[in-house]
C-alpha cells in the first residue's frame, strides 16, 4: 500500500515501564510505570517537585529514560507527529495571532496551503480568539496567550495533548475559558494528559488521577473515588493540605 494511503500510526497507548530519570545526580522519576490510553483526561497531581512536569516531558519524548522503557503505540521510537504539548509559559512568536498558527500548520504539514486560512479561522473560533487574527501575539493577555498556545498545539492535529499547568497564574475567568476549551478538545476524542496543582481543576477535568510524590506514582485511580476516599496516607494528607515533604 502506498505510504499516503496508510492510516496514520497511533501514538497510543503510551506505555512507560519501570522508568527512572536522573539529572545532575538527582532522581526526578523513580521506577515509574504507567499506561496512557485513549479516553477521558488523565490528570497528574502532587506537591511541587513530585515529578509531574518530568513525567509529561518523558511521555512527550522530550527527555529520555535513564533506565526503563517507553513506547508509543507499541513502537520504541516515534517522531511524535501526533503529540503536542502546551507549557505553563508558552513562548509567542513575533508574529500575529494568525501567523503563530500558520507557522504551526506549515511546520506540522497538517494542512495544505489552500486549506490553511480556513483551518486558522476554525482554530481561532474554537479558542475564542476570532477577530484577533491580526493582533501581535505578544500583546495578548496571559489567558489569551494560553488559548493561542492551545490553538497552535491543535494545528498539529494531535492524538494526545500534554498540558503542563495550563492555568497557573490566570484569574478565574481566564481559567474557566481555558478549561472549557480543554473539555471541548477531550470531547472531540483527543487524549488529554494534564499536570496541575489546582485541585478544583483536577476535580472538574479528570477522568482519572495519577498522584505523585518524590518522583513516584502513589495512586492511579478514577477521579471520583480518589477525591472521595484516597487509598494512601500520602494522598489523604495531600488533599487535606497536610502533606509534608
């Protein structure tokens, strides 16, 4: 079968097997095993320094395991064509709002040149930035920048989208706007993997929760039972605000 007629390779499941990551003599992930499969959003929570960001970067393919193994859709190596990530402080290109998305479309080859204008308009509408296409991206508010970062990520047509503290430092209205977009993306079938320190956000968005402390996973369970009756003393203390690291 010609390459252009083959179904795109799946990134899922992402399977992490007994992975440790060490940097500068510090163990940031310690014997982590986790499977990220299609479905509702997976939310990573835990105290500062628990390894949430490192786990997201590992699953995205931005850092390599020191020991252990990670596969994407059963493959030991992947270019990550259908993975995207949004960081807590996304960098805006010195271009217009539309220009930022156009760059993502060109670099990802996600849309033919003749389709880009329509794709840009649809993405801006999705994230509530319609009408701001000509505005310099660096003049957007913090919430608007995060929504543009989501649009840029979606320009890659990802199967899985990693979000690292996407609403940190945003006011309640901007937080709600970003969360509403995340919920729409998840409802459209994109696997969301989100790290947050905001327990309210975790309750609102999570299908399942991965609770981490000191680079280790202490619990992985559906969200409702986790918040109602966490199984480990560490999670119980964390939810009460009593966990001391």
